[in-house]
C-alpha cells in the first residue's frame, strides 16, 4: 500500500465517527481530498463530496460511509456511573469488558464497560444476555457531580480505537465498517488525480449509514448521478461457523466482492467484472437476492433511479472491536474503481 495512503487509513481508523457526530473524521477526509480534487464541498447533512472533472458526463458517484457504530450516554447515576444506549447494531456479549472512550466537547475520557463480576452473578444472570440497562460505563468518577463535570447526556462512546497489523497482510481495528470504504473511495480519487476522464466523478464520504442509509440518500439526491457505486464491507466466510450456503464463499486476500441481484444494475456489474478481467484484478462474485442494506440501496432509489453497483471489502467479525480485512483487497478495490471510471464514456447505455 502507498505510504501516504496507509497513513491516511490509520488516521481514519483512529478518529471517532459515531453516526451524526462525523465532523472530526470528515476533517481528515477533507484534508486528504483537497489537493487531489477539482472541488471539495460539504453538504448540510455533513457528507463530504470531492469532485473530479465536474462538467463531464455521465456523473459517477462513489460512496463509502464514514460513520461507525457507537453508544450514547443517556443517564448518569448518583455514584457517577454512565448508562448508554446503542447507535447501530451491537452484540452485547462482544461489548462487555471492553476498554472505551467517551467523546466529550473537551476530548476523550477513558472508560470501561462492565457488569457484576462472574463470581457474584446468579445462575439466572449467568445464562442471560444482559440488556443495555443491565450494564454501566465506569470513568472512575467519585460521584454524579464529578462525572457531570466531564460528561453530558448525548455524548458518544466508542471502543478503544486501536489498529494493528497482523500476519500475511491482514489488519485489525474497530470501525473498519466502513472506514475502509471511505479509504477506497478516496484512494480512487488519488489514483484518478491528473488522469483524463470523460465522466464526472464524485467521491463521497457519506454520514449516518449505520442508522438508516441517511447520508447516501441526501448526497445522491444532490449529485443526481447516472451511475452510483457503494463501497462497504461484506462478511468474509473463511472462518469457523459461517454458513456458506447462505452467505456464499468470501475470503480475505481473494479480491473485492462484486454483488449481483435486484439492488445492482446488470450493466454496472458487467463493466466492473470486465474491467477486473482486463486489468487482472481478482474479484469474488456474490448473489444478494434483496436490498443490500448498504448505501447502494439508497443510491439506487434516488430521484429517477441510479444505475447502481456494490463493491465489497471482505471483513471478518463485523460490528466488533476486532474486525479484520486484508490490505491487498483495499488496494485492488481502489484500482478497480479507478479503471472503471476511466473506461466510462458518455455514450454508454445503463438501461437494463
């Protein structure tokens, strides 16, 4: 991976971005995009849009969402413990016992999430998955007044934002869903910088995907693209316990995943596939028989309809603090999107 691009990836992963609180990570994106794009703007929703060849045709929108699952402080009790509710889809059994950071107006406050020690749990409690009102966050406060001097209801909480390199080019971090999508879209911007294009290319870091594909809905309406491609993580099934008969066979280090199905325009899929073959980029096709639950779904339904594609980054242990991807898959996905954009001409017909 390009050195500056790897630094950019780590900056994204180490920056908090709870849904609706994406300003800090969008500053990282804007700094990256400004020297590479003809125009960089931010809409009223908070989506960052970097544009190449703005007068070109057709208009291609590439989207990756920058928000991550998080928690929100709801209550501070008299002893100074915090109670939270989820922002996005959490597995409580994975959350328990994690190191956290509470993000306040003055910065991060270290914390942990816990419940009673196993020694003092009743048999019923041991056999029950706790609910959010059964656990608490401990910041080491003396009492409610001490906690309230730092934390306010509505402040957000993430797991500790630590990323690490593993063996064989693998990389682990919370928030890979979908900061690797943002990275791929913005790396595509770098690859296309100073490249001749017939199409206009809009590289978008979208917001609030985890709570309803909201940023893709508003940004696609404003851009009004002909073609839209979302980049998001997809479940890798190369670990024990996954049912390939339901999810298909998806491996890390085997290339990006190209989805097919009713959410996907067949011409977009075919051109992505042909581009991959022409440039010897390995891909993994996957069937999705319904709406994908990604920004591709929102883009497809924007205005009078968008010819939509979905590029997936294989990801182990999604929505956990230990998500894993392969860095080569990210590079291949960005190269595929760049070559796709170069190949698109105004005369192409995207009508199924």
